[in-house]
């Protein structure tokens, strides 16, 4: 059954498609039967980890993750030995491997998009998803998940599906996690750093995540926080993937 599901973050959407597909898999040598696409390497890594965690007692099941930022030869070498049963990855890298016949998709039975809105709203990424989709069998289950799914993008989702079950939370208030308190302050650009510094002084916290709209802004704020004696690290897209995935994460958890 094809499914479109919108539910707030933290409600277990990943567990839904991980457990449902693992329940149906009959591992066959050399066959990719589950394909999960997502828009960032970090999310791909996280989903792969969930498949590995829930398949602990399925010793014959093999899971692999493929994304950009890693030399494609490493992925090709991995696929030379034996094809994994579950593949998780970003559209660009999956398409590159499939085009060069390193990753055959003719046996895919479950085609999943996590945070589907992020991929389908981007025309370039949508083209990659469409090309990958055409490489998979017509007879397969298609599932799409997202925390937010606009009414404009829902018809696009259905293009990939046959009479899907649709599960939506239309009330925006219900998309906020229970117990989460949100505040906002209207400020000019020049007032933001001063107010942030005041808030960090006043609030009782263990860890704080601050999102910035640009790499340069993140770097400047990280420097400012250090000058104000607030230990901080900066993570952004221009960092090498190893630094983002390992070094900075470890440093963050050690604070």
C-alpha cells in the first residue's frame, strides 16, 4: 500500500517505515529491496543507523548508506562485493551509482522518501528522484513522510503513487511537540547579538543549538560567543564531511 504521511518531528516516522519494511523483507543475495532517499547526508546516516539498530536480530540483512562528500570509488568498491538489501542515500549519489550500473534497482520493492517536501520542492532534486524512480519496478510500495507538507506539494507526491493512504495533520498547532515553549523577539539586525548574549546569560541551559542563515554568519557568531566566554563549535556545509560527522559532533557531546 502506498502511503503519504505528515506528522510532527519526534513522533516516530522513521520507525514506521523502518519496522514496516524490515517486517516484509526476505533477504536475497545480491538484491536491493528497500531504497530510502533523503535530502541530507546527516539524515541518511541517521536513517541507516536506525535500520541497523532495528535489524540487530536479522544477521543476514545488509544495510548501506551512500551520499556525496565521500569519493564515489569507495561506494563502488563496497558494491563490488555484495549488494546490500537496504540502501539509504541522497538522490545525487544514488543516481550516479545507478546510472553507472554499480547499484541495480530492478528488485526494489519499497521506495521511500523521508522529508519528501525538501526533495520535491527543489526542481533539481525532484528530477533526480524521478529518474531514480523510473529505474525501479512498477510494482512496488511507495511511502513518503514529512513533518510539514503543503497542499501545493501533495499532488506532486501522488504522481509517484497509486491510490495512496493519506495521513495529514492539518492543524499547524498540532505540529509542535508537546511541552515545547516557543518565543520570538522582533529586533533589528544590529540588536540580535546583544540580545542573544543577554539571553544566554539569563537562561539556565545545558546545551543550545543556534541556527544561522549563512556560513559566514555562523562563523562570526561562533567567534563572538568565544569572546563572551560561551564555549561553542560551528558546524556548516563548507566543512569537510569528516569534520561535520565526527569531530564536531564529538566536541559538542563533550561540552
